[in-house]
């Protein structure tokens, strides 16, 4: 299949915190790069955890997504290479937490990221097959910008009871964005994270989610895994920190499943 000229933009989002959102963005991006799909991660969470998890120190973050959104530089100027071949990132810092106030009076404030991505696509975006956007765990102007710019949403869902409540809220948000800002937005898939087979609740949550959303739920499940939790403290994706651990192997399978879905979608569109 020929490489797409325009990268597929996927936003990794969930309004609930602690569901493995940033972990999924980091390791899915690494897995996509590892199988030959050049990937760009956009860190639009003011905490900057995706940047830290990919080994980008504070001193290296000269240009960030804050500068891009506030018009101080173009997207291409803020891209940094990571130690993983074919994986790049636009980092974030705590400065981003003030961006919402600064964007309130800017024209097309909901479209800032979309406009910057489109400008980038006209220059050298063909170097990337995928753009993954890591969002803050809340419904903010930053999250709205990400969904407005995206082609589809990847939803990490923790296998716990309260996660289901958060999922229903997220689905309403996606519908509102689709109706008012981005008609092409779709759900690429829902990935179950922190799955513990020793816990009956995990299996119950899986059954409930698959019962309600069917094929939207990925077959691949990300298990609860200590090595995944340890990796960010070393500034490494889990796939680099410990390739053989169950969590890393699961993210490799998830990348393969995502690519298959994208190929099936492209075939139908053709």
C-alpha cells in the first residue's frame, strides 16, 4: 500500500485521568515507528508527560506546542527527533496551561491546531504517516482543538467501573465536535487498558464495553504491567525499556490492528 501523502491524524483522548492515555500515545507511536510508519506525537497536555516519557528534557524544549498555538512559530519549527528512529515529537511545557486564556480572543480559536497542521501538510508533512495527539484529561479548549484537527479518536479505557461513566461523557463530546466543528471525526477504536485477569471486574467491564460498542473495541487488550509503569522514569517508551514484557508486546499488536483498520478504511474510501 503506498504511503499516504497526508498523514492520518489520530487524537488519543479520554476526559478521565489515569486511564493510560499518555502511555498509549507514547507506546503506540513507538510501535508504529518500529513497523516502518513514521509518526509525529503532538503533546498538548500542559503536564508534558508524553515529552518526558520520550526522553525530551525541559532544557531541550525551546519551541513547544504552546508557541505553535499562539502563532510564535510554525509546527515544523517545533518538531524534535526522539531516540526512536522514525518517531518525532512536538513537546509541551507548563506554559501551555495559560494558552486557553490567550486563545479566547483569537479568531478561529477552536481551529488553531487544525490550521497549523494544514499549513504543515503543504510543506513537508509527507515525512509522517501518522500524527498522534496526546490530550489533557479534561474537556478544554486544547482538547477541542485536537478533536477539530483529527481524523479519528483512539480512546484508552481503563478496566474499572467509573471508566464506563467517563466513556459516555466522551462519546457526547465527540458527537458535539462532529456536529459543530469537524464532521469527519470518527472513533478509530477503543483500547482496554490496565486489564487484570485476576480481577473479575476487568472481565465484566470488557464484556460490557464490547456488548455496547462491538467492533469499535480493539481485540488487543493492554494488561496491567509494572514494566510499563517503570519506563517513563527512564525517559523511555516501554517498548525500548523492555520489549519482551507483556505490555510492550500488546502495544505492538495494537499498532498492527490499528494499521489494518486504517487499510480497510482506505480500501472502502477508494
